[in-house]
């Protein structure tokens, strides 16, 4: 006779793992073989503590023996969960930027690791708003995902706020501003820009330039930080807008440095990729780094230590940020509230600066 699921004296009767194979396709089939209820089998296969350890192990052994796999789709339908997380990269102001951008790939890799360890699949989308405001709602309202992670705010912070007001399982990598509705995990970008400029100034740079398009929130805040450090030191800071599309960086930087009567000796770059393009242009134009010009990047991507010379940069805690993003999203899927997080950046000194 079957005993209750929580009874520590429950016995699996009628068969064991040495029994010749029979057809076991459903929980009810496996329950009959095990001599328990389908509910007990379901709880045992889910690892629930309501079933004592010995019974749980024997049911799992029987499931392996008969090659039984629970119907995951039916389980998801019952729980109203898909087991899928949408990951969206919005390119509102920089439509030519590629999804293969090293920053995107680095953060995406860490997010994928965290999601996989949490039992989720990932659905990736590159969104180009193109004047429309429903790019995010098409994903959040699709019924295909349990939650959404957004990599970057671009110039779409207002749209993300509108969606976040009615869709809770949404977490964004980006820059937090007072009054913002959506939950953000990211770096204190203003502090990072300030650290970069202060380091260049301490290293003897006098004629500073910021390389980066400030249309997006994150880069705008990096520029503000650099400008505040330059102002405090009584130095000018030129702003040279540089696109994030890799095919355009080099030509734009080369054109800017070719202008007459301009001889910058310190560059705060909005990203490591821009910094790497700057290093190449400086080399091609015969300027030695760091003797003639010093360069600081932003991100500390894995390739930053491999440039020649190795790149001084501002480190974002990308791996740690990805972990917090997934933890916050899981909490929000369960209906909990989460706070935004602005992580402190750190200066990584290598050989593109003198100090």
C-alpha cells in the first residue's frame, strides 16, 4: 500500500532497476512501476524535500533506467513559464554598431553563463527602433519569454521607462538617473570619466580630448566626468564625437587629428574599441604612445591587455554586473522588487599612459 509523499517510511514496491524494460512514457506509467502516486513521482523528480531522500533516489534511478524524461513543455504550460529570457540590444542612436561589438559579446557571454546555470534558455534580439516606440513591447508582450534583459539604453531610456512601468521582469545594463523607473545595473560612468581624465592630468597631459558620441546616456556621463576633472584642473577638454560603428571609428579619429593647429596629448576614450582605433591612428601618423600622446580606454575588455602598448583603461565589473542582472531578474519574475546598482569603476594602469 502506498504511503504519503512526506512519510520517511515510504517504500517503492513491485520493481527495481533490474526489472526488464517496459514502456514508460508518462508520470503515471513511472508511478505504477514504482508503486507510488504520480504526485510523489513528480515531486521526487523535481528534487522536492517532501519525498524522503531514499525514495527520491530510487525513483530517479528508475527514471534513468527506463529512459523517462518529464514533459517539459507540459510542465511549463502548467506553471505559465516558458523557461526563456529575452536579451535585447537596442541600437537607437548607433544603428551601424554591430552585435559583434566586443563589449556586447563580453557581457552577453557572462549573461548566457548565468542564465544557463539558472536553468533558462536565451533568446537574443538586436532592436533598431527607427522612430518607433514599440520595439520593446513586441518582446515583453510576446508571451515567449519570462523576463527581459536589455544591454544598454542607447537613446531609448524614456521608452524603456514606459514599458517598465507595466512590465516588472525587466532589468537593464546602463546608467542610473534619479527618478528612473526601470531597474538598472551598470557602472558609475561619471566617476569613470573623471578617473580617466584625472589620471591623464596627473601623468602630465595638458591638451585633452574626449573621443565618443554623447547621444547615449552612458557615454554622455563619461564625458561629463572627464569635463569636470579638466575644469577642476583649469584645463580645456575638446569633445570629438566618434561613432561606435567599428568601420567609422578610424576614419573619424584620423580626420580629427589631421586638423591644423591641434596637438592633443591626452585622450579620454569612451570605449576600449575607440581607444584601440586611436592607438592605430596615432601609430600611422608617427606619434609615439605614451611619449607624444597618452590614451585611456573604458571597459577593460579582455583584449585591452593585448594591444601594443597594453591599454590603460577604466574597468567595468562586467562579470559581476551580469550576475546581479540575472539575480535581479529572477527576483522580479517572482514578483519581488529590486534596486538599481551603480558599481564603482576602477583605473587599470598599463603602458599607454606615463604614470
